[in-house]
C-alpha cells in the first residue's frame, strides 16, 4: 500500500488562505500545530485525490485514524501527530473530527441547505479552531466565536473554488435550495463565466458568510494569549477581505484570492488593530480630578 505521504498534492501550510503556525505564534506551539496541519493536509489530499477510488480513499482515512490512535507506525503524519499530542497530554479529538469531514467529502457530493453546509463545517473547519484554542490553553467559552470564524473561512473557500470542485471532483458545496432560489443550476458551474442566476446565488451566499464573520469579531478579544490574539486578527482581516471580494466578483472568471501584497497589507492591518485594541483595553483608569 502506498504511503499516504506519497499521495500529497504538494500544497503546504504556506499555500493556505490563512496563516498556519506563522512567526506570530509562540515557537513552543509551532511543532504541534505543524504536525496537526500535516496530518489534516494529508487526509484532505487523499479525499480530493484524482485517481483513487472511493473505497481506497476511505481505506487510507481509516488507516490514518488507526495509527493516530496508536494502532501502527507506517504513516508518518499520523505517528508524528500522535507523538506531539502525547507530549502535551492532549487527546486526538479534533483530528478525529476532521476525518469525519473528509469521509463526507468522499461519500457526499451535494448539500441541501445552509444548515447542511454548517454541519459539514462542524467537522471540516471548526475542529481546527478549537484545536488552536486548546493548544494555547484557552477557555471553551471562546469556541462559539471561533466556530463562526472557521465556518466562514471554509465557506469562503467553497465559494472561491466552486468551479474547480465541480469540474475536478463533481463536488458542490453550494446548497441546492440557494441555487434553486436564484434560478441557478449546478451545471452552470461548468461555464467560463457565471450566468446571472448563479452569480446572484454566489453573492447571496457571500453576504450570509459575512454575517458569520460579524459573529466572530469578538474572538481576538476573548483569547488571553497575546500572540494568538494577533494571529486571529490577521485571519479575520484575510477573511473579511476575501468575503468582500466574493460579494462583488465572479469566482468563475475573476480573481477572488489575495495576492502577496494584499496578504502583507491585511497582516499589518490586523496586527496593528489588535495591538491598538489591547493597548486601549489595558490602559489604567485616569484618577479623578481633585475636588471632583
């Protein structure tokens, strides 16, 4: 059996729409975060593999899960994450949740409504944010805002890559009821440019995703770890910018990804805004004037 590592697409943490274990995060956390990322990226690439059968994909995902749980040592991504988690006495719950989503990717090609998509995000995206919060020792009270941010990031990605997912995998995350409400069809995703009905559907979904981002704006302020707060602010800035592009551009024919200069600008802006917010939040109260 080919190693799961050999089935990787070549995509790394530097190719994502959001920073992964960037220099902002404290060095003591980076090895664990990268081990988690490499495990998840490997499983994702298996689920999206162009030539593997569904049965083969599920077999590899089962193997990764088994070795993550200590039943074998042949898959380095699973073994590395297992060791990294054990060093921090952390359970593998979030990685196991993500595997549920990748099995859905293999077996589920269409989504009925918004709630169906959010259910997918519950396993594909939300565990990633929860993992990051656990790594930093944050309270589970931060999960609600984190879940909203992670779901928005996932749906942004669905909208950005909707044509590619349809052409390459026959996988459509756009809800059937949203398509129907706009008079759009799945087949329109194969066009070089979105017909008016499909564009209306895509923009409506972007607006709905922006609502999720509004719900996540409190997250940076909720976390105690300063570096994590900065990272979240940068991710929020990226997501806000991307959803803004999706509201006005056609992902079938126009660029809806951030270029290097945009990434840099959004990073600087996100960091500056969070530093300013924390500085104001920690400023001591002025003493009352004499005689007041």
